[in-house]
């Protein structure tokens, strides 16, 4: 199987329980919650995506012929640094392409594999850290994992119902609305949710605060 990659780069994980870790980010092209043209995001179920997952024109993006080639490219980005290799698979929706051969190849290259998914497709076995971020209007089938990350506020989601799912950690992340005034309201709403129920924990997009990808 070949793999369509939007971009791949070395950075720090900016969100969630793994925040602050050196990481290779592997962003797959394509998302099952957006079926419109590149310029018509109004057709998306998810209306607040802050990433460009269309095409293969990003840094180190392109079509990779097989799992070995993609794992090798990820290893080259990590370089000779001797610490435990950590790779974040995201998108778009990574479950459209992430498969057992790629998981095996990444493990063979020494990577711990973290995945960030919308949860509408089941996760294959072998993922080391699974983060699910539910989107209003979608049917989440993957209701277990290491981390649930709720982007907030979202109309159409009741946070109380998510606490019945089987996750080790429940995080709420303020929605990036594109303006400081709107972002301040999102931060206040996220903080209020945590203060109302201590099972939630605040997550911030620290890579944006640091000026990282």
C-alpha cells in the first residue's frame, strides 16, 4: 500500500498529556469529515479544523510507495539523537491510511507511535498512545484509548456523556477561533468546564504559543 502524506517534520508535541516531547509529526492527507472542494470547507462536518490536510505539498510531503519508505523518511527526520524516538500520526484523519504494515515498520525503526484521530474509524492494533478528539455531528466508534481531547466549546456535544467512554485521561482544549476576543471566550469556557468537573484537565496548544508548527 502507498501512503499520501501532506507533511512531515520534527517539532515538539504541543498538546495533551504528551506535550513537550520531541516528536516527528506525520500528517496524512485527507479527512473523512470533509468531502468538499479545497476552497469549500463549508461542506465539512468539522467546522473548526486548524490544519491544512489537502494535497501532498507540505514539508517532506508526497506519495510514499510502501511502509518501509515512509518509516525510513521519518527516521531520517529524527536523526542521530539517541533518545527514545516518538512519532505523532495525525491528519486529516490518520485512520484512513494507518495500517498494520506501517505500524510494524515504524516500530522496527524504533518509534513509539502516538495517533490523533476523530474516532469515526476503528483504531488498528499496535498504537502506543491513542488520542481521540470527537467532533459534533460525527459518529464516534473508537470510544476507548489513552486520551480523549475535547475541543471546546462545540454545539452538539454534551461533555458529560463523554465521561462514560473508556479513556485514561479526559482533556478539554480551547477552540482556536481565529481572533483574540473569541479565543478568550473559548479559554474561559474550557476553564469553566474543568472547574465544574475535576475529571477534566485543561490542554493548551503550546506549540502555537512557542511559534512552532
